[in-house]
C-alpha cells in the first residue's frame, strides 16, 4: 500500500458545507484526486478538550455546533461510520500518553463540513482526535509525528481549521483581507513550502501578524498535525488559496 498524503483544509464558515462555491468545489476535487483511504483521522478546530480524546463509536452522530444559520444547515447529516479499531491504533501510537475513548462524541462541523464535499457518500470510516488544549504547539507537533505511521496503513490524516482565523477582525460585508492577514498567510505558505516548521510551531516568534492571525489558536493547531506527519521528500501544494475577510481558506496537501 502506498503512503497516503496528508491534508490541511481551511474550512471557513459552516455554510460552505451546503453552498456550491470555489472552496467546496476544491474539497470535492481533492477527494476525487486522492487514493481512496481505508479510513480518515480528523483533527478539527471544534473539539477542544483537557487531555486527549478520540471518537470510538461505531455510528457517530452529526453535531450542529453553531447557531444563527438557515435550517438547511441544521438538516445536514453525515452518517460516516466510526472505526473503533483505528481509535485503538491511535491510542497505541500515542502511548504512554493517556487517550480517552469517547463512544458518545459525534462529528462537529469542522469535520463533516469539509468531508461532505470531499467524500459525499459518507462511506469511509472516520475517527476524530481532539485538541488537548493543555499542550503546547510543540507537543501537538510531536503527537502528530507519532501518528505519521498511519499514512502507511491507508489512513488519511486531515486537519481542519484556518491558517488565519480572527472573527473579531472579520467584516464579512467586506471580503478584502486586512494586510496582516494576507501577510501572515503568505509567510505561513513560504515556511510550509520550505519545510521550515520551527517558526510555525513557535508562531509567536513570527510577530504581530501571526498573533493577530492565529488569535485563540484552535483553528491553527490542526495545521501542526499535518506538518508533524510530513515525511522527508514529501511534496507540498496549496489549493483554495484565498483569504476572505480575516479567514484563510488556504488548504495544503502534503505528499
């Protein structure tokens, strides 16, 4: 079995899950281009925990973790099966770190909001890994390095978030990005392309543009799981490369 690529998907608004736009078409295109995975390990911005959690149910429900959107979005269901065996494998790879198996947790919109375009049949098993907010960015990156063997086991590792995500600074009536958002998005892309992960892990070292762009960090941390799973010689490419208001839709394919 050939090594699976790794994806970071800039997910933006939940509405992208039901709208036909350039971003959702980009997710659909990458889903068609990639080898079909045996399973998907998803790291989404929208499951933050104290300690590491992993979904372990066989039929996770669809979580509508938002408000103020049209009923059509609340009607969406993404009935992909879970994969308890993959959850156990994740725990094995992260051992001796304790991992909590959560059989009740469903899939949040950072998960199904992108997969519904990439894999609309919902027929590939999905396991979601939480973001342990007690850990430093370096520790998240190290967890990802330990998960990298999954790529040789047919598992597609997907991080779902946004390189730039600052809702307080976003004015969706004016889609033009503030200069700092464009600058940081370009800085991040340059470092990703160069394989220079150190500054991206220690993002505070990148200055005010980074601090404004990363803000509360939950949308940025999934990127570190993609970079941590990168192997020597993996090519890097970008798609959906767009900053809308203060939200980066830029997505990354590694491998």
